[in-house]
């Protein structure tokens, strides 16, 4: 059991890739680049969510109240607006995800 937990934790950390990756299922790293495939030439690149904010969103989707509180204590922004980098409509926030749940 401990070995499986350790492997799952290692896989989770590998997704983060030292801050270059993401835990959000719809994250598109090319949208963060100026002139990237998903960004319009006239608009600035989208802002990236912190790890705590992404973990808050994932906790909300998983209905994990304890993890949601932990993410908030770690500095998650419930009002962060996900956008092009996350393949969502502009203005979508973790707080809105919680309201939908």
C-alpha cells in the first residue's frame, strides 16, 4: 500500500514538472507563449494559475472538501479566472466550479 501511494505521489509530482507542467486536465502550455497556437496576436498571453489554485479546482471537481481547504490555506485564489491556457471560457473561476457543484 505504501509503495502504491509513493508511486502515485511521484506521478502527481511528475505532472507538475517543476512548475512547467500542470495538474489541470485542460492545461495548454502553448497558450502561455506570446504568439502561441492558442493565443491571439493582439491579446497578451493568459495568466497561469498557481499550483495551489489548480489543486483547489481539482479538489472542487473531486468533491474533496479537505483538499479544497488545504489548497485555500496554501494560498489558492478562488477568484482566479481560467482562460485560454486552460481551454475554458474567459471568466471561469474555481468559485464558479464550486457553485456548479
